[in-house]
C-alpha cells in the first residue's frame, strides 16, 4: 500500500512537467472506408429522405429519428456463440432494407459486437460474422451490396459494462449506423 | 510468498521523472516462486552512495523478480568487497550464498562514471564474469539491466531479458493509450492516445516499430508506427475489418486478418502494406495468425471444425494441420522461440487459462488458473509469458514462467491494463 501511495504522490507531484517526446496523437483520420466520410462526399441524406416507409407520409421528418418508427431501432441481439438472426428482428431488418431501397444516397455500416469472454482478436471475427449475417439478410431483401459495409468492434465497445449474463446478452449485437450519423 | 519491491517502486517513481513523463507506473510483485532459486548476494557497489540512483539495487531487484534467484542479505558484511579478489568466499558460503556480485562506481572527469562489476562463484571460488562500462548517470538503469542480463545468463544458461521493453494498452475512462516501458515497468512512454479502442500491439523483430489496431475510424484499421519518430502509416485499411497483425521473423512481412473479400481470412503483405495476398481460403473464421520462428508457417485460430481451435498453415505447401483437440475453445497461439511448441489460451469450463502445448507429444501444460487470462506474449528467451487478466472488472498484467513455477503480477494503480507485448532483445 505504501508503495502505491508514494508512487501516486510522486506521480501527482510530477504531473505538472510532463513531456511526451514520442507521442503521436491520433488525428490523421483516414477517410477511406469511413462511412461518415463517404456521406460527406456524396449528397446530404438528411432532407432528401422524403419517401414514406411503412405508411409514414411525413415528408419533412426523418423516420430514422422518430422514436415511434421501427427505423429508430438499430440493434439486433444474438444468442451466445450464435450468428443466427432471430425471427423477432426480421421486421426491423426488412424496414431498413426498404428504406435503403427507397433512398438511393443512404449507406449503412453494420457494426458487429461480441461479449467480453475469450480472445479479443477472435471476438473481432465473431462480431464480423454477426454483421455479415445481417448484411446477407439485407442483400437478400434487395439492398445493393456496395452500400453496406460490415465491420466489427469485437468486445471493445460493450453496450453494458457489466460482467454477468444479462450484460453479455446486451453486448452480443449488431448496430446499424447510417452514413452521416 | 509475497515480496513486493517497495523501495524499488518508490525509487522508480521518483527517478523516472527527469527523463520522461510519469504515468501509471507498472510495479511488479512476485506471487509465487521457484523452489530452487539460486541464493545470490548483491553487495552494494563501492562509491554507489555518491549517486542518487545506484546500480546494485536494480541488479538485485531484476534477479529477484525473475524468480530464479533468492537475494542473500549483504549489508552486514564488513569490510564490503568491491572487487572479485576481495571476496572471502567462506564468509558468503556461511551466509548461504552460492554467488556474489561486487562492483564499483567511479566518477570520471568528463562527468561520466566507470561502472564495473564481478560475479564470483562462491562454491567453486572462481570469477564467472567481470565487466566495466563507461556511462552517463542517465544510463545507470540500462547499465544495471545489462549487468543483470550477464549474471542471469552465466548462472542459468539462458539469455536475460532485463534490458528488453514491453508494450501494453491502458484504458482510463474513454481514453485509450498504447505505452512502451522497460521490462520492469519503469519509464513508461505513451506512443498513441485515442478516444477509440486500441488493440493488438506487436513489436517488429528489430524493436524499431510497433504494429497495432486502432478503431479511431469507427472500424479496425492496422497501423505501423515508428518508435523513434512517432510517424505512422495505415498498412491495412480495407473495406470491412482489418485486425490481428503479426510480423514475420525477418520483419519484412505482416500477416493480417481482413474481411474485404468476405469472412475473416488470413492475408500476408509487405510491412508497408503493399503486395497483399490471401494465403488461404476457407468459409470459416481464420484469425490470430503468428509466424513460427522459421517464418515458414502460421499458427492461427479457426472455427472450421465447429469450435475455435489452433491450426498450423505451411506457407510453402499450403498444408493445414489442426493442433489442438482437447476442449471446445483453444485460441491465441504464440509460437515458442525454441520451435518446439506454443503458448495458447484454453477454456476449461468457464475459465480462460494460459497453457503450453508441445508439437511432437501434443502434451498440454496448464500454467495459470484463470478465470480471465488472455493475450499471452512470450519473452524473447522463451522463459516468461506476459498475459492479461481481469481482477474485479479491472485488467492487470501478469507473468508466468513457461514451466509454470514462477508467477508475477504487474500492477498499475487505478488503470485498466491489457494487451501486453514483450519486445525483442535490445540491439547490442
């Protein structure tokens, strides 16, 4: 204990004169492959999304931002060690597929996630398998392959930071992001 | 058995300052040791008290931390020997020491210091090593590590790793950092800071560059960063996910996992990202590749058999061989430098443990108890394995000897530490 306290005091005392000669701050964000960059380059999607979905006819309102619209829902959850999209999420995926078919400028990134158990690198592959599964369903519904990018965060971005089964269930998921969001 | 190196930790915390930023310093605690540690006396060096940071204390701490040595108290012996010829072996044998380290630190007119030491075998009454170094005070730590390396090699037959460096990732709130520090945790330097996750740091074989994965572009992208300049390059930034970099032994190539052609598949490219070629095709997950020491094969994780297991791909013939069969989850293989086996992570019930497997006998030796042990990284001499585990929801680093007998814990106050990577031998 004494060791940690002394080290902490030393660290606090010395924090004022930090030098970081080899620090390379992350700032040169590469645009390639970044869906938000793609959206900036293309036409703005907000404001042009006037086509109705599922009976919605409000021309000015973006249905994706309407909590009452199914397009507001963006997460698909998975069972442990599973990549199968459960039937309950099919209406959600169909709604987004329809929206993408109707809005030619829209693009999506599907972000796959895994729970924290096991290898971080293998979990990237597990999350990828989940985002690929959602993409496959979308393309079967007629969505162009080129406007859907599937990526994975593995276990790195849990929705719930807990360490029990209930938390893990929230973390095994695919999140849908539209370019520009 | 729980000897914490209090004095060293405080000295390190105080003296790291003039040369570098003080960060969450890793301190090493030995939590289990070898039964057959060599008893050794490290006598305070003559003239050492004239300097704020001595050398003998660091040498002793290095040796003790390795778990291969047991320090014999030396301060009560008067007069204090500083040269091999002054060592009265009977006195040291009587105190239980099999070996004695003596030395001196002599200031030179130009401000540098003549540091010399001798290692005496108290049993055979012979001098095993005697060397001198002319160094600036700022190099005292490095010099102490070199001396400890010489002693370790003379007495164990294996090369020491006290002069090597480690890399690791910390998470504090939403801030991720990739740091490089001395193998004893001293002198941590931040080389990348990001608000998005960082993963998979991997040292180039010459120790000049680190490959890693950053999520700063809202997806995994592989970078290679030069440690001297801080300059970096995105070497794998394809559509989809780019992850799991591994250097070839000659430092010219990187193996990576890419999803650009569908699925997580293995590719090899030049270290600058050019010449990307797929080395295998499967409809399963293939990832976590590491080159074998001869550069001719990759060990990797695949779920082609229904559960994640470790396979070996011969890069010349394309032949694939499954290596693990025991259990339903065997991942994160790292080839041992002797070419005889590999370290990996296995799941036993719900516990993740570090284990080794021999290629020829397929015998598995479980080294740790878990429950959350992962990301193993092997010291260049093959004797110690650094890994991450989680205690109370917070990640810490730990080390275990490849025979499982020596266990250490590396503690950084109030920081979540993960993804350790042990660097190569320092260039002479």
